[in-house]
C-alpha cells in the first residue's frame, strides 16, 4: 500500500504553480511504437476478461424460501457450480450435480451442454426444492435435480414485463397506459385501471428511444404489499412537460423520437404521483365481469394527495419489506421537494390514502446523502410508534430514534465517522445492524464495517474486525450473515458469520487470483494526499505499469468521476480488472482520486462545490498529482491526461479547459457539459434551483458550463457521444463543439450512431487508447486494432 506519512503541503503554491506555462521541452518517449501484441495484453485486463479469471470470488447468496438456507453460483476456475449452504447445520454441499444436469438438459434441448458452462446463471424452484426452472435458448426448461430429467416448455413472454406477487400467485403488467393483473404465468386477466393516458400512464413514464427501438416490454414500477392483495404504483404526470427530440440518422429516411424531458428552470416538471390499488379477491369472477363491462375491476384505486409540489417519490427502505408494513395496512413513502431541499417520510393508509409525515430533514444545500449512495436507511416498527432515521443533521451521517408518541428524538450514533446502510433490525432484542465508515483509527475511511447498536444508543459493537471493505448480506430472519471482505489490493474472502456476536461459522470462499496474475495483472495500490486546503486527507488508487522502471518517466492518465453521489474510485473493494489496468499495461501510470465533493465523508466535504459544479474537484487532482510526483519521480507531470464518462465526461473536459497548462489530453464520453441542458433531476440538487439574473443577465448556472470556457483549450480533446442518448442529450456535447468552432480550436469528435448513454464498447475503448498513445505518450498505436469481447 502506498500509504505515506504527510509532510506539510503548501497547497496554494502547488495549485498556482500548475497554472504556469508548461516547459516547451519535448517529453521523453516511453516507446517508439505500440504494437498489436501490446494491445492484446492490455485487452486481457478488461473486466469482461478478468471477471472469470478469479476463482472463488465474492459469494452472492440467494436465500431459499425458508429464509434459513441459501445457494450461490461459484466460479471454480474451470467453470461454474451451484452450492447450497445450511448455516444452522454448518454444511456446504453442491446443490445439484452439474454434469448430470447438463446431460439431461442436452437430451431435452436436442443440443449439447457442458456441465461447466450451463446456459443459465439463476433459476426458480419449481414445485418444491426437487426441481428448478429457467430459460435457455428462448425456451423454458424444468429439470428434476434428483432424478435428473428435463422437459422443454413453450417459449415464454419476456419475464421482464411482469412483477410477481409475494405469494407467487399473481403478476401485474402494463398494457398501453393501464395496469392489468393475471394469474402467475397466465390465466384469468383483470384490468386494474382504465384512465391511464399518454404522459400520465400507470407504472411507467413515456418510453425512451432506446426502449422503443429494443421493443422490450416495459416493466411497471409497482410495489406489492405482503398480503399480495394491494400494490402501490408510480404514475408520473408528464403532461405539459416540454418535449426533447432525438433523431436516428442511419436509415435512408431519418427516424424521429420525442419524449418529455424537463430542464432546470422549466415551469412545468414531471410530478411524481402514486396510487394504491386493491386486487379483486375473486379473479375469475372479476375477469368475467371485466369482459362484459370493459371497466376496471379493482376493489379500490386511491390516488395519494399532497399539499405541496414534489420533486421525487420512492417506496424505498432499508429492509426488503420496509416500504410496506407487514400487515399491509400502511405504505411508507419518501418524498422530496424540489432540489432535494427537504426529505419527508410519510405513512400512507392503504385504504383511504390519508398520509402522515413521520420524519423529515431539510438543508440549505440538499438532503440526499444515503438516499442516493445506498438503500434508504430508515425503519418503522410494526406498531408505527418507533422510527429509525438516517440523517446528516449534525454534519455526519448517523442514526436517530424518533418516538412518535412523545415526539422525542434520540441520537444513537455520533462522532467524526459515517453510518452507511441499515441492514437488519432485531425488533425483539431492540438491536440495529448497519455499516459504518471511518470509525476505526488508522484505517481507510472508505472501508465499510458492520456494527451493532441498541435502540437506546448503547452497546456500539464492531462485528467485522478485519481491515478491509465489508459487503454484508443478512439472512431474511437474521441469525446469520454473509460477509465478503476485501481491499483494493487484496482479493475477497467470503465468510459465514453469526449475527449474535459476529463469530465466524465457516469460510465459504477465498479468492484465487493465480490465473489473473498469469495474464500480467498487478494489484492496484492505495495512496493518501492532502486536498487543496492542505488539511483534508484524500484517498486514491494508482495503477502502475507491470514492468515499472523507476529510472524512466511515465505519462499519467487520470480516470475521473466527479460525484457528487459516487467518486472516481467507485466501490472500495478488490479491483480485478478494467480499463485502468489495461492503460497501465500500455505504459501509463493511471490514477483515480476521490476529491472534495464526493460522498461517504462529512456533509461539509460532500457540499464542497455546491453551487459551483464546474469545480468538479479538479483543483484537488492537480495538487494531488503534484504530491504523488514528489514521492514517485517517474510520474511525468509534463504529460498528464484525463478521461471519464457522463459526469466524468463533463469533468474531464472541464479539467483540460480550466487547467490547460496541466492537462494536455482529455477524452470525454457523453458528458453533461451544461446542467441547463441536463435533466431537472440533477442540476438543482447540487447547483441549486436555476435563478435568472434580471440585472446583469445570465443565471447562476453559468459558472459550471464547459461551453463558456471552450476558448481555453490548448491540448488535445476527444469528445464522444451517442446520438440517441436519452440520459445526457447530445446537445450537451454539441454545445461545446459549437463554442470550440467559434474559438477556432482544433478538437476531435466521435458521434456514435443509434447509441444511448453507455459507450462501453470495444471501438470506443480502443479510440481512447489510441488517443492517449498518440498525443500523450507520443507513439503510434496499431492501426484499427480490434478489441474482441468474449461471446457466450
């Protein structure tokens, strides 16, 4: 680990020095050329190749219907097997014989299957635990895993279209603008709503161009109650919202698409509306009546009313069933006002729709925190009298207990550390189990650990003592949990532990990375630097060339995501592969840094560039790289590049425009370069509500727009954007292009036809590599090298 004791850092001097004109001296070349063999080695380190090279990787438990046992899919290093674990008995055995199953499936499918490459990842139990059902080759198969026989059924409709009830007897789906319910897998069908219309449909907003082109069915946004009789359904009201337009240019006659898309400052924005529906108890009778009258047969359809304009709603909760009470009488809903200035938790009566605010937070900036970075960490007791509430009201993320009877509020955790996710609540023993970061001295502040605390705030206990990041999954009823812990440089270990005391029951898996090492993988390393203020500790990850020669100079490439809801490093768990490793293999030193403004720290750090999204944390990156270079002289700060996608595309372009003498090359994918051209759900949270300056002109969003500083460009900039991007509209990039042309600047542009927001395809990855090789390393890449993605 590259953890070093800090020396005093004159941050202001370092930042000022970065603005000085770069030396005109030519940079030393790392190599005369890069070959196809170099690209071959690099491409082996992309995630889609490395993921399967880690045997015994993280356990992702799937709990059995009894909630006491679980199974998981295990990478053996030569294929996959399915393992059944009984925590109470401390047993771990194969769930089925994969080779016998492959033979039976081959007979039923009239093709050949290998036991190490079965054609499914997951499945459903069929009629008990003796048989499993899954889709393969566009057909539904049911296999007896005791007798090892398989039968092929008919091709089924896309299961993504249906949301199955908790008792697995019903499924709800969307047709047109209304909701229907039918018996599971087909049968009597009843129309639940009849007044859905365009731009005000039940369960879904207007489809995006991507959804229209894919012809995939729309899965309605509903939440079943535990009784399988009631369900909550989102109904976004997009009527009157201005339309945004998209054009596909690849056909002889271009195709036009449009959908409602509100921007900051619009007078009409989508309104989050939801209804509570009751499903008829006699579906057969209701279906017969429905055929005659052609009307909705739901026993009730209640629209929940609010006395103020809302910005967002969700039925989220930390527990799988916490959105609904167990008795299905109450629905708990999170409601945000515009710009997330206020967050409320409301209790809604399932019969009448009456609502009561049970908890709330407000802020000068925003109230988002864990409601964006993880599951909503709150909980309400079954009698509705006790609320556990996650809040940053004292400047740090902590848990509070609210007594609805007396109105008292008790802070349960405190200190200069943060609570993450509330994972389990033992109401009988009055104990809370949650993740926390930054509490253990001398450890990375981003590594999550599991803790327990009492309802009265007593008995705070660390349950996962290992120094690393812990990803924890609880059994539905408690008793046991699976703990997968790792560090950036340390492969994961999956443990089965007891809830009562965190004691180890057994080791489930310990990752083997020998095959990963065989393709040239070297672990990433963590480093620590000071922020621009010279005081705040910042943490990052560096990826070094596998055959590093400290006597040479290496160009530096930064991979950035500016936040605010996630940082450049992403998850602080073991990193086995990705483009950062691939670029390091090509001879770059690659750096990721979580700067001021990213989450999992204090509220003050998270709010660092509120109202000035154009900051993007770039000043911290500049001084951070200068500190790294003082420790590791092989970093060549005369050759620094940066790349990112979406928010990272915004930040990478911002970096080369605001610090043109420091960053020489930038590659920007699908950047939201001006929040005035991006959806109303984003900019107002972190930039504030858009306000026009009636005296001087302009508005309070001008300081974040990349188009406003396009004239600063000195280095090499590659912009990439999909022309059907329905998340970040291509207008964001075209606006920057327009200003670059006006400023007579040279740049490069790739418009990706018929692509939406994601550009993680081999062609675009290769173009990034080529761009950095040519303009940062100063060598010629192999012409039109083709990165091949694995099939199957």
